[in-house]
């Protein structure tokens, strides 16, 4: 089975918080992040960090802690790539990085994450643009009016063309791991065979998964059902 992550419904999600501190913290992040940087202390919003070619690196929640202090919260498995991505573009700015504790999280278990349809490190590792992760991901996490940010050109071009991406995030539900394995048999074309099951959660009565599927792939069949996110 092409899975990167297989856990139980109640497997915990550990979070990490990267703190940007300094007089240039907000302006620096504004040029790197897909959303508007929160203006009010305490305000918290979701967004994403992209590579210059538009590929999603991670999808942190950002909170302004003080006028010159901003926190980025991500599940722990995305923490190191997030820091590396930001350090790559930290040039001639007055910003220091430090790690701190997370007070508030959007989900606490892998089951909750899949129920919400939120992609994570296993999904982002495949190297797709924001539109691949669904309309809700784009509408909640990408601003097309805030001004320039790294990776904006490709994401904006796709949005102008209707936002269609060859591979899309889907949530699949079935009754067993064995049944889940048969889903791959429905991927018959060369493009469909590049589809991947990325995160699998085993519950008491069902198995749920996130997958990046080619847009031509079937997402429902005998004993399993799916939905595009």
C-alpha cells in the first residue's frame, strides 16, 4: 500500500511553535506567507508557506503575540522544514527565531485531523501546489489581494484559470485496511497510478485516509466511499 503514515484514530498530534521576534518580524513574514499577517495581538489565522515554484511546504497557523512577536504553529513533523524555509529567505532583516510552547491547537489527534480534512507533512511531501489541497484550503489560507508573497505567481495563475490541478486531496472511508488496499486496483491509467494514499487512520469501526488522487480517479467503489476536499 502506498501510505506514508498509518495511525489509530486517537494517535496524538504534537505541535511546535516557531516564534519570530524583532522589528521586522511582520514585514518579513508578510512576504513569505500566503495570508495577511494578523494585526491585532491575540489574533490567529491559518495560511501556508510556499516554495518559489508554488509548492506547499507547510500550513501553519499564525498568531501575533506582541507588536513585534509572531508565532507560527504547526504539527511537529512540519517544524524543521518550516524553519528551514523561513531561514532561507531571512536576508538583511531584524528577526530572531526561537522555539516555544503551543497553547492552542486546531486538532489534537490524527482522527480529528482527517475528519477536518487538513493536509499535513505526508501530503505536502508529494510536492503539490495549494490548489491540489482543495477549495477550502485555498479559500481559508491564500489571499489573492494582500500583495506579493513567495510562490504567488503560479498559485495566482492557477486561480485565474479556474484553480484546476491534476491531483486533488480526497478523504476515503472504508471498513478495513484490506479493503483500502483494493482501492489502488481501481487506478489503471498511468496518471492514476501516480495517486497516493498519504495518511491512514484506523478506528474501531472504520478506516479513513487522506489521499492525493488524479482528478480522473474513481473515489468510490464496492465497500468504500470518498469525497474531494
